[in-house]
C-alpha cells in the first residue's frame, strides 16, 4: 500500500479516547446510582478495553455511555458531577504533568499540547492576552451524538485541575458553553464555583492572566521533566504520519473565528502555496470545500440542537450576513432540510 494511502486509512479510522477516562468514572457512576458494568455492556464497549492501561475506547461509544448515564440518572448535569469526583489520573500522565508544571500557564499549555494523545477529534487551544488566559475546547461532530455531557465533563475537569493547582489564588473569569442551560443558572454556578455563560461562540475555561504566574506546589517540579520527555516521544510518534487534512482542520480551529476561511489564508498559515494546499488534499481523497462544509454543518447542528438561539443568531455566529444565505447553505449540507425543519425534527425525537 502506498504511504499516502496508509496515512489516509489511519486518519479515517474510528476516533477513540483513552480508557483512563472511563476507568476514572466507574466509582462516581456507581455513586450516582448508575450501574457502570451495565452501561459499558449496553454501549457495546468491551470491558477488557476499559481495564487495559493502554486501552482506547471508540469515542462514539463513550459519548453514548455519557448520554445514557445522564438519562438513567435523570440528571442533565451528570458530566459536571462526574468531573467533581475526578483527579489527575483521569488524564493519565497528562494530568500529573499538569500538576507538576512550573506555572499554571505552563500547565494549561501542556494540557493543550498533549491532550490529543488521549482523545481523538478533540481540538483545544491556549489563548493568552494581557488580561486573560483561556483553555478553549471543541470536539468534532460524532455521527449525530450529543456532545453536551463530554463538553461539560471536560471543562469541569479542567477547572478542577486548575483549582487543584492554584487553589484560592486562581481568579476564574468564566466557563463558557455554546449550548443553553438545562437547569437554573444557580445549579451550574454552585457545581462549577465560577461564573458560567451559555450560548457563547466557544467552549472555554477562562482565568485572569495574573493567575497564570501562580507556581505549583502540588507535585515535585522534577516530575514534569520526566513526564514531558515521555509524552513528547509519544506525541512525535503519533504526529509523524499525521495527514494533511488533519493539519487543515487544526488550522481552521486555531483561526479563532467561525467564519469560513479563504484557501489563500489557510495556505499561508500552513506554509504552502494555494495550489499545493488543493493538491495535497486531493491526494488524500479530500477537499477544502468538504472540510469547511463539514465544520460549518457540525457547528450549525450543535447550536440548533443544544441552544435556544434563533436561526438568525446561529447564522450570525457562523459568519453569515443574513439568514437566507445560511438557510441555503444548511439545505445544501443536509440534503435539502432547512435549519428550522432540522431543529423541529430533533425536538420531536427528544422526550
């Protein structure tokens, strides 16, 4: 098989998540009156994968488990509650590197740098300006699976690690969610112990820039050097054969805007010419228009499914100057279904 074909095959294999995340949930799920063994079986996850220290579970099955657990517990805030019972072991070596990093800003940078070792199709970035530092999180659309529980678990866990690192010295500016609240604001504020904002442009945990200078005292700083070397070796091996399509998707996320990017600007960011951009994507059986459409459609369906924003507001967030243009684009992506009809059908299927 040619090298390029092999790369495409690996890139398009089923996305997975490290088994350490699921293992850390077993006791907290039981404490929420959910049978973890039954959940694993009902979601088609092999118990041997969960118990394997190097195991990787299909991400779609993991999302299904979180959603089913929330449904059985009758608790839409289950993801946040699970994170409140989690520790650094949830992220394996990445979690312990976080707590042994020299400063809180370094800890957040390390989390962003290495998180894709643990979870595929997850996109994170570190934003730092004079006033604030943000950990921005996103997960690709997974076959229509609701990602609310994963997002709330992930941001709640990140905020918990930040609190473990810096304690009361940390000034939280906010935890942002793209979706709407399913419970009163006070419930989220109480569980997350931070200002919470809904229907935002990004999922993010934001702290004051000054908090980034806090120095750690939880674990010996010498541990960070050992863990960094170990994780860098794994990171290099994972990205040595990274597809060009993956690099394009990462560049789109790093642009910090929902608006469609031009081929020329993406090519400049990736350090290639525009013709080379198109040629390399064609060689992998992909195309820029398809990648952008997939991203826009995934974002649109997330807002339509999980927020109360109007069609016009969703269109504006995604960079459309008028609702009619967004409606035409959405119909093209969905095979003729309008945003309003899509949302109505989703709500009809939700109990």
